[in-house]
């Protein structure tokens, strides 16, 4: 069964419009999907009336901070209504993202890299949610580094001249906000965590599931997180984390067993039905 519940559009740091991303899903044969931009649901706002299929589940990826770790929490099946607590949280996170990018640009300039905020905004192409990829692309465009990978490795990673630590809300607050707006909260790509003990804390805070099926999780990691999800009674989700075909050469879609993804799908669609007037 082909599904994909972790993808990004040009509203955050992806390269495709929401409509183009859904076209890619359909062309690949993906049966159920979600758009999970960083700290924004602008992609859903941009979809033309009738463009959203019943197989499209509302989604978002909330960036959070826990100690020195960046922890990403995915939300699904929540209300897309304006004025919600979750929307307010996204607004605050996006403001923090802009401040972080401004500090990155300032530090890079101080280190001798002639970069302006306006150049970063041009690379963002109207994205609602700014991030390091936009800074990296601006550095490449200016000829200051060879490619995006090198920009991250030599300038934008921890200990490098342009690195600024993220300062977002806590993952516990993200879980609470998603659930308060009727959604389910999933811990994204747990294999990227420095400290896995956060899983236990988030389960206590109401976490609903783990992103068990993820391109960077090999068979061993997948088995480990499957067991962890089963131990805590969590649902399992799957996502490609698609941003751009130049980086995500496998494209959209994750092949999963229907029995593994069924409880997640049931929970999401139940929540979405509950949101309808």
C-alpha cells in the first residue's frame, strides 16, 4: 500500500506547489497522503475548492526544542479553522523562524559572507515559513558556496559561522495544541533524535504515535520503533519527508503493510469526520 504522510511544499521549504505535490502523489499511485509543511497550513489554504481529495489528511510539522535537540511533532486530522490554538502556535513559531534567519544572515555577514536578508527572501519565493534551506540557497545563488549540502556542512550546522540554535516551543506544548484542536500527534523521524528518552515523556503528555516508516530508518531502526510503538500502544505512520526531487530522489510515497498503517488512518479519518459541521 502506497501512502505518504510527511511532505513539504513551497509554503515552507519544499519546491512544489500544493497542487503539483498532489499531482505527484496521484501519478505515483499514493492512496492516502498529507501535506506537512513546517509551522504552516498555508498549502491547504491555497488549494482550489474541490482540489482536496477525501484521501488528503490535514497535516503540519511543528518544530520544537527540547534541550539541545530539535524535535519535530507531526499533527494530523485537526481542524483547519482559523483562530485555533494550533494556528496561534504556528504563528509564534514562524516569527521565531524569521528571527533565527535574520541572526544567521547577520552572523554570516560578520564572518565575511556578503549576504542580505532580501536575497534570502527572494529564495524563499513567498514561503510563509522561513528556514535554513532558504539561507543555503541564497548562499549558493550568490556564489558563496558550491551547493546546498556544502552550505549546511560548512556554514549552517552547529559550530559553523552561520549556525543559530533553534528556540521553538516544547514538544510537549506541540502535542497538547494538536490534541486540543482535535488532531493526533505523531513524533517525526525518531531515528534522528539524540536522546530517545523524550519518547517516554511525550507518551505521558499524550503522544499518539511514531513515524516508524521513514527513508532513513533501515530495517533495524524500523523494527526498533515498531516495537517501541507497540509497547506504548502508539499508532505507526509513514512519510518520505519529500522536499525536492533533487534531494529526495526516491520521490513521494512509502510502501507499507495495510495492517501497520490501518490504525493511523482510522484515527485520522475519525478526527476529520468529527471536525465537519
